[in-house]
């Protein structure tokens, strides 16, 4: 594991950009960017267009390691280039932004109020490719829709089981059990989630360190204990459907937790903007998220 990257992620000021929209979320991301479905005829063209959007973001002068600690990439992005360099190499060598990779294959059907991750039989091969490409860490997402103790325990157990597989490959896992912001018992689900995570953290070896990516909690400061846990490198927060202003305001109430926003980061960006307009909007977005992450 790259120690300079670990130090930056663990103690740097800034946030993690989530640029890993995939599959079903790509058309929506493109539409918000001003690219209608009529602009592409097939999946390959769609992924070319979303890569062009990501390329425009990461190569912008507004995007750099002074405010952005890391960036989470989609697998197909890892295999592509930014400005003539392999994506992960460009992020670190040119921008001093630590590269992460989304590794999950989507969500299983809901059971016990949660959606586990689908099986990942090819994970070891993907992790080996990631290491060879210069990726520092990974991200994988599950979803919690209600405060069901059995379901939440199952989500957290699966996340940590796969997390240990990722650690064994020499990569830093971001554990992401997202609590649906529309859950009617969100606060109760978050209390159960915190307890389940602490139980798993306490069972890790001293050298087994992870990152956590969590929904901004209803109760401000709920995750302070996780932020301070010796096995946690960093706690980052997803925007989960909140707009940028709301995400930033809620995040700022949780000291020690930094952003890892996707939609809230790209909000307001458009394919139709000139480079000057685009870079200006992105700069304001990055600055506002940076400030909320460092309160």
C-alpha cells in the first residue's frame, strides 16, 4: 500500500470525489449533465459520453489534490485514460488525488429490509488488476431500507467479510452500508448500524484498517466513535439524494466526517457550458464541499 497515499487519505484536508456512476445510474447522471438518451444509440456510446464527462471534471484546473483527497472510479474508467495517461496514474501523478475503485456488482433483491451485494466471483482477479493499475483502495455498496436488526447485521457482516479479502490483496476497503435517506425509521437503523460496525471493527486485527462510507446521520455526531476508532482510517459521507446545499449543511454538523459526494458534486455542471463556465461551477462546488468537510 502506498504510504504517501495512506497519509493523505488519513490526515489530509479535503474530500473524496465519487465518480463511479455505473449501469442503471449512468443515464440519469448524463441527463443531469445535459446529455439526453437520444444522444447515444447503445451502451458503448453511453459509456464514452460519461467518460468524457469524468475526463472534463478531473482534468479541470479546479480539480486537484489541494482540495480533493481521492476519487472513486468505475471499473471501465480504471481501464481508460485521462489526458493520455492511465486514469489512476493521472489522478495521483498529475493531480495528487488518491485513486479508488468501485468493485461491487450491484445489489441483490431486498430481504429483511436490506439489499446485500450481489456475489463477486471474479473479485480476486479485479483486485489484482487494480493493484497493477496503481489503485489505492476500493468501494462497495449495500443498502439499508429499514431498521431490521437481522438485515443490518447481514449487510455489515458481508461488507467486512469482503473487506478482509480486499485488505489481503493490499488495498484499502471503503465499507459502504448506505442507509436510505427515505427510510421512515432512519434514526433507528443508524443506531443499529453503528453497533454492528463497532462489533466488526473490534474483531479486526491491529493492522486491519478500513474506511467507512455512511449516510449523513439523522443524529448529528452519531459516528464520532467510528471516526476515532483505531481501525478506521477515515469516515466519509455520501450525499444519498440530498442536494449539495443540504448535504453540506448536514455534513458540517458531523466533525471528523468528510464528504464523498457524487450527484452533489456534479450538480450544476452541463455539457453545454463553455470551459470557463464549467470550471467556475466546478470550482464553487468543490470549494463548498471542501469547507463542509473541514469544519
